[in-house]
C-alpha cells in the first residue's frame, strides 16, 4: 500500500482511488502520523440541488470583491488546512494528494482578495463523485466562498455526489445532511457510473 518517495511514505494513487470508490478515506494520527482508514456511519453529504447559501453570505457574494481560482495553489491550500494544533493532514497525506493532484484527480478551490489567498478547500474527484477533504479560512467567509463555487462547479459539470464525510455546524448551515452508510454507498455507486471532468484538463 505504501511506497517510499525520498524519506516520505506515499499512499499508492490507485489504492487511494480504490479506497474512495469503496467508501473509505485516510486520516493520519496527529501524534504518530499512522494512517487509518475510515468509512463512517452515518456519512455526511450535500444534495447539490438542495445546497443552501445563508443570507449573510449572499450579500458578500453580491459585492463580488474577491476572486476565485481552481488548482492554482493546491499544495498551499493543503498546508493551510493542516495549520492547526491537532491535524490529520500529515506529510504523508500531503504528498499522497499532491500525487493525485498531478494525476488530475485532486483539486483545490482558492479564494483571493487584494492578491492574498484568504481561504480555500481541496478534495478528490472520481467519475461523478467529489470527496471534500478539508477547508481553511484566513479571513471571514474565505472558505465559504470557495464552497459555494465548488458546488456551482459540480452542478455545472454534472456531478452527482458531494461527500463531506462528517457533519459540522458549519456544513449544516449550508444544507449538509447525514445519511446511513448503506444509503451513501448507493449514492456513491450511482456517481461512479458516470464520467465527469472537474476541469477541462482532466482525462
């Protein structure tokens, strides 16, 4: 499963994609760095057509005083997501997802204001499923703006599933909901039957 790249262990990209396709995702222990695999029950998803934008954020979006980019700073987004006291995003996780990014399977959405990166998120796209991994914000609404643009992109590109793994009060405000793992696996199976591209460069 793991291969060495210099002194950092890398999760094999094919193994990682197979895990996602079977409902699993990796997280590292914050203290030891040991990788564990998770498939929670219940699982949290967004129904893309039921995504809710809070009124306060709608006002921010209407001001349009920010910029949004795709895949411009993937590694910086990952490392910014990892900048917390306790994190599951180890160097192994970072290097593994960088490999997926270079293969066109992992993507980032970045929010900018005044030339500065103020927020963003990253995840993995496989067929018609997008697996959201983490987000960060350096200024108010930085990650929320990225999330709105992610959902818009997924809808435009015909994706069926946005998986967010676990529920949080932040995600719940946007309409995220928990479903039984068995139901999630049916959603996932449907999403894996279609072909979608997150960017025009994706194969």
